[in-house]
C-alpha cells in the first residue's frame, strides 16, 4: 500500500496540472473498489507454492529498479516512460505478493483491478503527440467544413479556424484526446463491473470511444458556430461546459451500451456465495497473505533509502554549479500602441510556469541606421514574452518546450530559417544568448505574406561553472536542447535538476519584408533598452 501511495503522489502532479489526465484522481478509488469486489468472490486459493525464485528474479529487481527510477524522476520528471516503469514495478510487486498468497487462481482473479490503474498513467510522448496532432487537424478541418456547409464562412489555418469575428484555436483539450482517454477508462470500468467476456469488453470500449469522438466533433462545431454567430469571447464561456457535457454523454452512452451488451447474460451472482471454500480453508492460507515483518521492514527501509539517496546524488553534484547573473525586463510602457497581453489558460496549464509577463507594441519599419535597413511605410509589431519557473517545482524541459520553432508552426507559420545562437550585450560584461528563427505566413486573403523573426533565450538560475570539468552537457542558456535519450541520461549522471529558469522571447511581425540584419539590429537595441541586470545578492 505504501508503494501505491508513493506512485499516486508522483503521478498526482500530472493529474493536477494536465487537463487530459484530471480523471486520474478517480482511478485509484475505482481500482480499490474493483479489488474489493474481486475479494468478495475470490476463488479458493491453491496450496502455497514456492515463490522464492520468483521473488529473487522479479521482486528484488523490481525493488532495485526504484532507485534509478527516482533518480530520473527528479532529474527529468516529464519523461513519460518513467511513469510506466514505476507503475510496472509496483504492479509486479503487488501481483507477486498475491501469487504468493493464493497461487495462480488468485493471480488470474486479481490481475485486472491491478492492471486497471494503468489507465491513469500518462501516455508516452511518441504515442500521445501523433494522436493529439492528428485529432487536432481532423477536428479543425471537419469543424471548418461543417460550418461552411451551413453558410458560415470559415477558413482553416493550421490548427486555427478563422471566422468573421476572429481566430478559434483547436488545442489539446479540444482535440478529443481527453474524452478519448476518459472513454477508455469508463469502458474498462463498466466492462469489469458487469464481468463481461473479453469480446464484449472490447465492444464496450470501442463504443465508448466512438461516442466520445462523435461528441467532440459536435462540440467543436458548436464552438465555431458560437464564435461566428455571436463573439469570440463567448467561446470561453461555453468551452468548459461543452467539455463536461462530453464526459456526461460518454458516461450515459456507456451505461446504455453496457445494458444492451448485458442482455441475455446472467447477472453476476451473489459474490459472497461464490466463495466455495470454508472459513477454515481461508484461515489455512491467511498466514501466507501476510509477509514476514522483517521483509516489510526491509522493503520500507529500502524505499526510504532510495528517496534519500536520490536527493543526495543531486546535492553532491550541485557543488559544481554557480549562480548566474539575474536579470529582469523593464517594460517600455511609453512605446506606441503598448499593451499587456493575456496568456491563454491552456498555455498556463501546459507550461506550468510560476510567473509570466507579455506585451506588444509597434515600431515604424523605416529606419535611419544605414543602408542595411530598408525603409518602407509599414509598421513592425513587437511581441515580448517573459516566463519564469521557480526552482524544484517542474522539469527543466518545460521551459525548452516553449520555443518558436515548436509553437509558431502549430498556429500556421512556416519556418524558413534558423541562424543559430548569438550573444547580445546588455552591459559591458554581460550578454544574453538568443537563437534566431525566421517564419513566413500568408494573410487570410493571400494578398501579402507576413514575416516573423523570433528570438529565443533560455536562462538558468544556476549553471555549470566555466572552469568545471567532466560535464559535457551543454548549457541550456547557450544552446537549445533536443532532449534526446542520451541528453537525459547525461543530465542524471551529471546530477543536474531543475533549479530555476526563465525564458525571454521576442517576435517581430510585419506584412512586409524584414531582413535578418535589420531584425538582429533591432533586437540588439531592444535588449540594451529593456533588460535590467539585477544586483547580486550577498
């Protein structure tokens, strides 16, 4: 039970901040209820079997595996395979315990309630991302075509739908993956409660998923219709209500489908009457269901040692880190058309930052700084974003996820250049590294092409000292990371965890051409004007 509580505590971070997995809070209680139902009609256990070899070759490795899992969970907690390895280790120990107590009959009988917990474990990224991206594109395309058939002009732009009142975004929550995952849980739950055959359970799960996908398409069409006929602001008011309505429809639809599939099938009899063995028989095997107290004490001490050892590993390696220069942004409130920007709630839930500030203003495109800055009569809109992550709460990967080459293509921009990293001086002895991207985007009427130059800077509160030897992991402040498996392993071996970060993004957007030289020169001036170096705290 203690291992399951630790696993739930670790997964609760994802359940709390990721809307797709909010249903995970209910899964442990459902799993406990299913275990209780299975316990009531448990079969007669087989005579105690010799499981010493199983404990040596399965139980001990599962316990030992907890140490590297915790090391990686602290260093790279967003790495989804760790969730599955952790859950698999705990499930293996639980099933091995059950097998030791009741033999193969109990192992077969209790496997499903234990395995049911896996529906709350976040999907691994190589599976989840293609499904989300595919569903977002399909939902956006179907919604745009449907409302057009009803006489409402709509144009598809990536995962955005443009109507007369503005743009509507189809994000992860609208893609249908949340309702799909919830439908999977509900279908499996009702199939177990009804004790259906394998075939009927598959039909029930497929039916629940079909209901969820259909309802989500209707939801997207409804929100686009609201935006087109009323106002974009009305979408936010109806968004959550429509989402909860889908969950309700999946639940009711699954109940009806389970009733239909249950016709002609005898109800599960009195579970208690299914217990064919006598109380004396139960007593005979009850002692095998309780491990030797010395084993429990050893397991508990090992779990505590794993937790302390994992944190000690990182603390001993943090002596090689030095505090970076702290800086902030002095916002140009007197700039033309300056106004603060509101960050979407979905972005907040995805990136889990602690602080955010964003603003935009306009500049004249004409310049008097030399022949390398062509003049024209159009204006340039400057967007500036500043995100802050405090130490210890999240993974360092979250900051690296909000890069222009990740975010802008998702809303219809095409990347045409990546000119690498260059340092831009703030003061005489301090400079910030920015990575420069260039994008193109056609206007709705295809009359002109918008150009965007995006600059991205990731700064860590503490980074390896330039004189520190042995670490080959690149400083994230100087170069973006692709976060490959090798980099993750190197990060853990180097004992580096999230110790505080901030990201500054600057985007110049214009309907006319902006040369790379002009954009970099403007950023050079902007950095000197708005970045404020904070004094060192003694």
